[in-house]
């Protein structure tokens, strides 16, 4: 029979091997995003990203009361989205872009799933003042798709889940590590949002829209929050006020002349 100390050492060794494997896999999966130039850990192919987006799209729509019944409004959203796609590098990607207007008239939000499924609630659309602002919102969400932000979080989540397994095997500490991999699909961080804002500005300019209207979107979102509450949009996006300076810098960077 193995002594208790020997068994503990073996468990610890196995745990270390599992953690080492997770870190090695994460490092070996790093690749340059062909659309942004950013080096990311990506374990999914574009086809897998598309499949995940299509799989989760119905449930996401259902959470917001389903699709909006007004076909004219949906056609308008499609028109703006397609204009952004056709005039930017998004058209060169393998993604299958679909724009969904959601019935929800209370939740001010927009979000994107991997592979090209993009959503905007009627509550947000009804707050926007012109087509350029709609383009700003949709361009930002297209930026999340090209930025592979969800795919990167999936890869990082897989790493932390494996590390959690190793920690549990080695010493029963898996719970804390496993919690890091939560909120995968829509849990965009500050860097993701700023990159998507930058891409959104670029797409707007290329499509003939006024990028300053994206600043207008930020002001609308800020006003919608009121003095005492945070808009639902900010649950998946940082404070709009904090992003205006970056948007202005992007407009200047891309040489917009108006």
C-alpha cells in the first residue's frame, strides 16, 4: 500500500502536470488575428464560431421577447448592417452576419455572438436619433465579431477550467480557479470594448457615416441611465462616458474630414 504522503505527492504531481498542460495549450494556441493584428489565444475555427453563434441565437432572442414583428424596421436594421459589411473588411471574413431586431422595449442593449449573430433591442433603437447612430451601434458589434472577443474568452475559459481541475486534483482548490471562466459569451472587458469602438469608427467612415454620431450614442446611453441607475447596455459595456475620449482619438486617427 502507498503511504498517505506518497499518495499526496502523486496527486500533487498530477495536478502540476494538468496545470502545465493547460498553460502550454493556451500559449501554443496564440495566433495573430488577421483582421486586427492582435495576438490572441484562439482554439476555435471560424466554422466553430459560427456554429456557436447560431446555437445560442434563439435563446438570446427569447430572453428579449423574441424578434420584433415590424418587418420594415427589421429591413432598416438589415440595410444599415449590410452597408457596414459591404464597405469594410468584414465582407472578406468567413462569418455569416445576421442582424436581429429584438422585441424588448425596456432593455437598452445591443450585443454580438461569435460568428456574426448581432442583436439590438427595440428599446435601444427607439432611443437613437438617426441612421448614423444605428450604424455606430451595429459597427461596434461587428467589431466584436472581427475582434474574436468571444472566441478568445472561450479559450481562456477552457484554460481556467483545466487549471481548476489540476488544482482540485492537487489540493482541493479548484472552485476559486474555476470561477474565473464565468460569463464567456458576453463578458467583454474594457480592452474589447475600446477595440470595438475603434473598429466601429473605421467601419462608419468607410461606409459614409458620420463617426461623431457614435459619441451621440454614448450620450444617449448615459442619459438613459438617469442619475441613479446603470442602463442594461452597461452591464455588458463599460460606462459610455469613459469611451468618448477613445472614440474621438479614433476619429482623428482615421483622418475623418467630415
